[in-house]
C-alpha cells in the first residue's frame, strides 16, 4: 500500500512541477529537463526509503525468552503471569513463586525487569514473602500520566488455602482473602508497603475473591480499571466485576458486576471508547469464551453472549493496537493445550485471524502492546517436572501484527 502511495506521489509531483515551474523561475526545455531530473531523483529516493521502511515494518517479527523456569530459583514452579510496560520503556514481568503443587501454601510474589523489550531479564526480585502464607494473584496497571505502577495482590492463609482451595464455597465468609495495593514510582525497582484495601475491593457476603485479567487497563480519560471476580454466599454464584480509580489510584471503587457463570475476565478499551470484556466460562454445556461490553466506563455491562472461541475453562487476555483487537486463549475445549493468538478487526465481533503461539500444554497468559505496534505475550507453558500440569515455565514472546496475520 505504501509503495503505491509513493509511486502516485512521484507522478503527482512531476505533474505539479511542470505546471508550476514557470513560477519558480525555471525557463527553457534544457533547464526544465535538468530541474525535473533532480526532483524526480529525490522523489525516487523517497520511494525507495518508504519501500524499505514498509518492508521492515510489515515483515513478521517473532522472538521469545523464558524468564521463569520451574525448579530454578528455589521454587518448584511459577504461576499467574502479569505484565506491564512503563512510560520509561521498562518491561515488568510478575509471577507467583510456588513451593509445592497446590495453589495455596507458601507462595511468594516475584518480579523480573527487562530493559530490551524482553530479550534479557534482570535477576528475580522478591516483592513480598508472607512466610507460610500465600501472597499471590497479582494484577498490574500503569498510570500513563504519572508512570506510577499499581500492583494489586491477595493474601491467603497458606495451610487453610490448601485444604479448601477446590471447594470455593467453603471459604470463610468475608474473612479471606485480604486485598492489598502496592505502588512503585521507579519502574518497579522498589515498592511501597502493601496497603489493605479489602473493605473497598470485596463486597459483603462473599467467600472466595480474586483478580481476573492479570493486567489492568487505563482508559483514554485516565480511569484505571482492574477486572475482578468473587463467589457470593449463601447462593454460591460466580460474580464478575471491576475496580476502578478516577484519581490516579489514590482511591478505588467497585464498578458494575454481573452473574452469568463466568469469571477471570479480560478487558480492553476499543477505539470508540467502549470497553470489551472477554470471559472464562463455567457453563459445562458450552465450552466457549463469553463476551460483554460497557459504554459507561465499566459502571454497567451489556447482557453476556457466547463467542465461537473454544476454551477449556481457562483464563485469557486481551489487548488492542492500531484498531486491531487481540485475544490470547487456550484454543481447545477439553484440555489446557494449544495457546493461540486471535485477531479481530471489528472490535471483537468476530475473530478472523488465528496463530498458534504454543502447541503444547499451556494455561494462563497476559498480553501487552508496545508503542511501535508490536505485541507481547507472557504465558504459562510446558510440562513441569513432577508437577503434572502445564506450568513448567512462564515464557515471553514478542511479535507483530504481520506474524499474527501470517497464520490462518
């Protein structure tokens, strides 16, 4: 497309040169010929430059690294990838350091930073160690106006979490987990002490409570939004909702929520200001991802619909770049295997491009976009030694739109 525009530019310029040359003091056929040769040469040089730039930006780009590997660093495996990109160009990759197979127990909150868009990583930083308890489940968002990084995490009693993890209705009412907020003003180098925001984040009469997408968003009007989910008591319903802040993270409020057999929502702001939400489903009769949207900044949500994207009841992620919406999910209705990047050019109404990022066992993922239009996916993948689930490592892949669109 840019090639065609450059060629048209040359033709148009030649026409205009002939029309306006007399006004520029160019006279005579010979002088006119020399003048046009010079201008045409410059325009052809511009054409070549545009062509080279277009080729560079349109060719598929892909590389990957593995920041967290199970069995290395004192942890059996790592889970719950969250990622953020600061205004100073620092990539922050968060993970839970797991000391045994359970989602409960002794879990630490960890961070690795990259200064070259994920090619290499600094040594692991321990953000919080809660002893034998679980300090886990992080969600991160960066305020573009201040470059302050907000990291939300939850605290579980480790031993108790192990015993009741898979029967969520048995969580003690309004007691656990506790919800904490940490901040960093130096690109994740140091962090504030955790601030307890449980009374704000958790509605009354809830048992289990968790973050949904591991990366929050900031709307164009400055609002910060974190998707969350919880279970009600005594009816034991899964509820999906959001937390939001309109004052650069000083205070937080609960936004709109709904009950529709969903949780672990992914959100993104569309070019027209609407918020798209794509959800993990718990409907055993329809193993597909669900979707809804909000036109008032997350204060209310449209009725939930079922998409045509298969999903084995697993978390997914969303991002948007240059008018294209991207979704990462486990494209498999039966097991956690085959992580795929999907692309939509109609604001998530349909997903027309699909490219497999990891064919083997995989699970949770987080998506991010960079200022040049490239994308990043931070995701759990690979069998871990003695784990028996797809949590052998957390990998980072960087790619561009051309790489995604080279798929099916």
